[in-house]
C-alpha cells in the first residue's frame, strides 16, 4: 500500500506520521506543498503542525498550496484522505469537510492524552477495529469544532461524526470535552466517507514503552482495510 504525507512550511508531525505509516506497512513518500502532482497513492495524509505559523487563520494559507488541487481531485475520485490536527483545519478550509475549527473554549493550548469513542465504523478508517474507545493525544490551540445548526443536522443525518471525546468508560459529556467542540466532536467524515479529519494524533500512540498503543490499533486496522 502506498501513502503520501504532505509537508507544509510549519508542519511538525509529518515525520512522526511517516514513521507510523511505515511501521504498519505503508510505502510512504513525503510530498512538498509546492509540488503539483501526487505520487500514486492509496492514502494521502495532511499532518499536524502549524502550517504557515497559523497566521491569518489555521490552515487557510495551506489550503491554497499548489498540491491541494491534486489532493482535492484525488478525494473527489474516491481516494482516501486523512487530516490530523492542522490537517483537519486544512480540510475544512478547502471545503472538503464542513464546519470550522475555532479557538479552544478556555483560550489555552491543550497538550494531553484524551479518550475518544468511535461513533461510525462504516468506513475504511474505523471498520473492523475491535475497540470502541481509544486513548490518543491532542496538542492544539484551535480544536473547537463548530458548525451551523443546518450543517450539524446534515452531519448527523449522514452519520459523518467519526469520533467523540469521552471518558475512559465511553461517556460523552461536556466535562470530558477538552476544547468545547459541539457535541464533543473530535473527528468527522465527508459524505462519501473517504475523507477523515480529526484533532487527536494516532501517530503519537504507536509504542507502548513511549506513549501507548491505541494508535497502533488505528493504523494496523487502516492498512488491513485498504488492502
């Protein structure tokens, strides 16, 4: 399986994602944002970080990079695209996913482990994964997912919510919402379910001795579903 990770000026999780993808069997290539064409890929990843220093609006400048036209065309043709943290912000800025990512509720940068509950497994990203609850890591200042009431209804009607913030037992309540996201949303899918954006970092949880292994469950499941 072949993957491509897009690197923007200010990306800082692109190498972590490269390590994670290769660990679980992907043949990965790093692609510079100013390139025009994507390599042949089964999966394209927009990594976390602070593209263009988060100036203007998180992800807005990166969404105009030359490579993004190819990424959008790839997704429109059914290709798998995943955006993590800043990558999620880029996806909403391109319109590939609905909504926006606002400043965290308490206006503080958050860096900690969180629990998320998988809401929709009817997609390649989460299909066949055994666990209902995953412990992953977040590190963001603008992770507060917001959308209009009409958008929220459409997201729910189309079962586009992928994961919600919860506690270790799977309870989805305000007190377990780290950033104020509407309905504790931690990640969403597009209507076709081939584009995923989420704030938590699975690539930071792939080693039981350093962090945790729930990210390993995610990547191992993902490559098996793509095969």
